[in-house]
C-alpha cells in the first residue's frame, strides 16, 4: 500500500467536484491509501485545486513528489503517471 497525502484548495469553484475526483482515483488504484495532508511518510502528495490558480500547496516531503490536479486533463496525466509507477 502506498500512502497518498491529500491537500484540497479552498473550494471557491463549486463546479469542480474535488472529492468525487479523489474517490475516482482511489477506486482506479486500490493500492493507494489516503492519509492526512500533513503526513510525514506519504509516498505522494496530491494537491487538488478547483481552478488553474492553484491556491493550495503542500510543503510535505514525499517519495515521488507532488501531483497538482486542477481539471480533468490533469487527472488524466496523473492517471498515466500512476499507472506507470504502480503497474510494473
């Protein structure tokens, strides 16, 4: 199991369902486990923003770094990255 710290933006864009996107990701990759955004032993930090402004950020160190998701295109890129990292 790989721990993924989750950091959400403030949620000023109600048209982007950040929680649903997160659930979709964890359904696609059941070997990922969500942990608090300040976890010190995270494999990856997932920063989910509702727009390209990207107001959420993380200062948590992780094994493979941060992933910033602001829209569906970013999700698709992360999906490909995770598939490459996890399915070897």
